[in-house]
């Protein structure tokens, strides 16, 4: 059930979630995480990916020797360490394990989980990297996801909506909701009066979400976005509430659009950062859909463990 090295059962391994902005490493003993380390993302490297990785795990190697490493995320992109070609949907845990890119570096065995590609519900090509390991981990931690049809949402810079059937990813859709919010927040006039670090207030978020639903069918997102500015100028909306209003418009629109594309289920499984997942949960509740929240970090490491153990 566990990997073998030279006939000896090996339960220790290194798991790494290596995205564009951040590297999260874990020293794992089966399901237990013994130690953690953080490092720069692929987009923030000052030396090579290989040198960065080896320097971070130096202490672990000194104590435990050469351990196998399993990585996911942008580390497998064409701008990463080594490019791991996308696996084509439908994709299940077995196909993900079989498509992992494996290589050796400085005496270490390294595997990079491939991303996924599909034709999304609108008939356009779509891709993901890193989220596939979170999905695999979610199935491991919650076996009910391996049976029947489920809709998953992985909120983030590029939010993923995923149709899962009997544990297999059938198709998915990406919405750049987080990136769009960051761009408008930093480079538009919509929330200029609010400090750069001002979080989205709950009251503003609810108002923005409600306004998006109120105008749906009569106007699109572009027709309502400028209200973020004019409600401050004319209606006296506080600058901090305007940040929430903008977030509510975007996340509410993301949720409603995804439900149009995939159909309205009874339940959506949210995988990701708890704070962001809470906003999506509120938007889903407004659409009459229940949710179950799963921690994205836990799911990512569980997905890498599933590949290691098999």
C-alpha cells in the first residue's frame, strides 16, 4: 500500500503545492504532516526551480535521506521546472497517477502531477494545474464524491467549476473572478477612495450580490460595475463598502453564470481558502444552493499522498 525503495517500505515523502506566487512543501509520513516549509512561487524565483527546491529540503534530507517528492501546480507548466503535459478529460485518479511526469534530480525521485484540459460547457478549450490534485484529495478524504454526479467549485484567482461523475472529472470551466477583482481594485477608479488593504465588508458584499441579481436579465456585469463608483459619489456609500459591493457583483455573477452552465444542483462542494469559500457559500445560498466546504491545502496534500501510496 506504501511505496517501496529497495524492498523496504517507505512511508515518508515530500509533497509540494507549487503555484505561481507561492510554494508550500510538507514532509509527510503517510497522512501525517511532520513539518512544513514555504518558498517562492514559480513566477517569483530568483534562482532555478531545482536550486530553490533542493535548498528548502536540505534539512529534511540530512535527517531522513533521499525521499521521493510529489509536486503539483505551475511547477509543471511550460514556465515551471519541467513541463508535464495536460491529461485530457474525462480524467480519474488512475489516469492522473499514470500521467505523472517522473524524473530524478540529485539522487531524488520527483513526480509532477499533470494538469487537465477539456472542452468546457461553452465549447471552448480550458485548462487547470494544481486543482486536479485538490480534487483527487477531496475524493480521498470524502469517498462519497467517488459515486454519482457532483459539482465542485475551487474559488481563487482563476476559479474552477468542475463536473465530477463517479470520481472522474468530466469537464470544467475557469472564471478569472479573483484576477478581475484584483485588476479593478488596483487599476480602476471604481474603489479608488478605499485604502489598498481595505477588505470587502460584509454589508457591501451583500448589497453588490443583491444588485447583480436584481439587474440580471436587464443588464450585464459591465452595465452594473460603474455603480461601484457612482454609489460613493451620489448615494454616500462608504469606500470600504464599495470594495465589498464590487466583490459581491463579481462573485455573485460568477456563481449565477456557473449554475446556468452546469445546471443548479442541490449541493456544491467548495474547495479552497476558507475566507474566500465563505463568500462563495453566501452567493450560493442566495441562489438556493447548499454547500460543503473543504480546505484546499488539506485536499492538495491528500491528493499527492494518494499518488505516492499507489
